[in-house]
C-alpha cells in the first residue's frame, strides 16, 4: 500500500499582503512626520541634531512605500513591492538603532554625541528675534528629553514606531520566503 502524503502549510494564511503593508507603512510614516512637525511648529519644540537625523528615514519611506503600494495595486511584480519593503525595513532598522541610542543618551545610559545641538526656532516677532540675539541662541540638547509621556521621550516613541514599521516591512518578506520554501 502506498502512503499518501499531503503538503500542509507550515505558516497560517497571511492576512496582510505586501501592497496593504506598503500603504500602511506610508501612512504611518507620514503620520509620524506630521506629529514631529506639530511638535516643532505647533508647540515650539526645536529638534536636536539626532531628532533631525531620525526624520530622514521617513522622508525616504513615505514616497517609497506609497509607490510600492500603488505599483502592487496596479499589478506590478510582487518582487518589486517586496524589494521596496526590504529598503523600508533597512531604513527602519537604522532608525530604530539611532532612536535607541538617542533615548539612551536622554535617559543617561550613555553619553550623547559631542556635537549635541540642533536647529533654531524661528522667531514669531521682531521682539523674539532681538531676545534671541541678545540672549544667545541655545540649541536643544540631544541628551535631555524635551518632552515625555508616561516616562517615554519622543526618541523612545520613535524607537517603538520604528520597530513596528520594521516588523510591518519584514512580515510580507518573511511570508513570501516561507511560502517559496514550502513550494520548492
């Protein structure tokens, strides 16, 4: 008698495909940037040098993930979308490391960078401008949290957001590799 074997998938069906992941990544990245701008321009929190650096991956991933999502929705090769997600994954892993370093410096776990300064808040009036000139301009420090919620600084929240977005970028790639391996 011949034993019949059936192939059972090792992974459950994946509900969040590359195209949906790309759109979600673009939206969450854009919302994160909008939040940073609200803190900067709405509440007057001037970013430090590390804060500026932590925005750069979002400037890359918002349009990249949006293009990948549109391409996926239009039926462009799934591999193109996965390659874009791989670039997003690399950007978020970099940003997560940078945010972890920044948050650690804010919490006094290690020293911040020597060039720990940032931009300058634009004055709202001539009087504010004169006050800045007479008092000297003091850029924010990278090793002091300007704002916290539940004991977590903005750099700490950026670390958590970067981890979430890295996982969202990696999941469709991992699923693709797993199903490819199962079908081989």
